[in-house]
C-alpha cells in the first residue's frame, strides 16, 4: 500500500467513525439512553426499564464483537480491555469516582455530549472541566499520583483478562469459537432478560438496546477492520489508523474529551492530527443536535445557582480523573469493554455502580438538609 492510499484510508476510517458516533448521539437523544438515569430510576423509583436498555445494549455488543472475531474480521485480542494485566484497584476506585461524579454532573461523559447537542450550557462547562481533569490524569500531576498508587496494584492472567480465553483454555476450543459461544450465552441472557420486562418492549426501548449495541459493534468493525493495516509501508508494522491507543478502539468518551481540547489548543501543530477520540466526540454532539432539532426539543439550559454550579464542576473533575484511572467510562468500560467480556471492565462497572449509588445518597442528603 502506498502512503497516498494509506492517508486516504485513514480519512475514510475517521469519517466512518464520525458517522457511527453521530448515530449513537441521535439514538441516545431520541431514546434518553443514559446509564446514570438507569441507576437513578432503580434507586428512586424501582424502575428497571432503562437498565434493561443498557443490559440489552451490552448483550448485543458482546455477541456482535465476538461474531466479528469468529468471522475473522477483527482480532478480538487487540484492545486495551483484554490484556493480561488486571489493574483491579484502578478499575474499582476509578470507576467509583466516575460513578459518583456522573451523578453530581447530571450524566456521564456520553450524556454530557448528548446534552450539549440538546442545548445544555451546563454540560458544555462539564465538558471542558472533565476534559482538563482527564488530561491531568493522562499526563499531568494526577498521572504521577495515579501511577505511583493504584496502578501499582494488579495481578496478571497469562491467558488474558477476557472470559472467552479462559473458556478456550478449559475446553480446548478454538479461541474465536469459544468467544462466540461465550458471548451467545452471556449476551443472549442479557437480551432475554431485557425482553422479559413487561413494559420494556416498546419501539424506543428496543431502538436504544439494539441500536446502541449495534453502534458499538460497528465501531469495532471500523477500527479493527476498515482502519486496520497489516503492514505500514514505512515501518512494516501493523497499525490501526486513527487510533489513540495504538490498538483497536471503540466508543469511549473520557480521554477523548482531553484529546479534543488538546487538538483545539494545538491545532497549528502539524503533529496534532484528527483521531478516533476527536471525531467520535464531535460525532455524538452532531447526532444529538440533529435529533433535538428534528424533534424541536432543543433548548438552552444554564445553571440553577451556585450550588448547582459547584456540584457540576466537582462531578466533572471526578469523572475526568475517575474515567482515565478506570480506563474508561460507562460507555468505554460499560459497553465497549464489557462487549469483550473483560474481567477488568466488569470490575470498573461495579465501581461505577457503587459510586453512583453514593452520589445519589449525597444528593438526597443535600435535599433533606436544604
């Protein structure tokens, strides 16, 4: 492959990623898909409908991801979620911090972007604060503290942290087949659980569950197949075009918020090129904006007061630090990560749920105190 062809393929891959992210934003805006909202509905009303959306999305994404691997379209081991090292303390504490922050900030990273598309100036502030905190945790002062503390606590699994590799080792099955069969069992169970909900089977809920799951699968295909080059013409190494991690990327939004701000600030620097993280952030906002304009639901929204402002800023900082520490957010670890059936992702999601519950308890206490 010539360099000109490689550059054209990179542009095509980024446009495809933008389009898939825009579909995510449109569906999330249309269906009110929201992990924090799902936890809130359970804690405050005992309503599991939106959690069933989330569970169905994970199930569809897991089946689709491992189906791509079984068909040979992607290499399921080429992601940050399936490595041998399980940084369980980082995943747990980072997840808890992120979950706590998303409650204070009125939504996770993806919801923040969707709300920006709907006209929320509050979410725009959250975006910039969260992105700055994420950058500080990637490369700044918080990165030094993170590397010296929680990142030092881990254990390693020689076969990798994804459940299908354990199944393959125990049964002797070919790894891609083991992955598909495991995903069909686990993902299928989640889809069936969602569909068993008496009030779940409506058009919007099915669109959220199946549509969001399919979007995650599409992004894996874009990054792992469309954007994959087995041999770079200059280095002769394999490369995932546009990747921020150097490996196969999917949807995630904490670190990409930092990448967007880095790209905007250093735009004149020729080394700062568009990446998956940047285009997916813009894509989600664009898709949500399109939906809000079509539905005529777009409206400007600001802070209600000083306490509201303070809580959102604190929540944004918690999400930026926590999301990077946990290697992902409710979409990064919760949808993309869980689609790989990774143990680390499961630990991070458990932390997010615990943190979210603590956040709601704080909100209740503040309301009672007020």
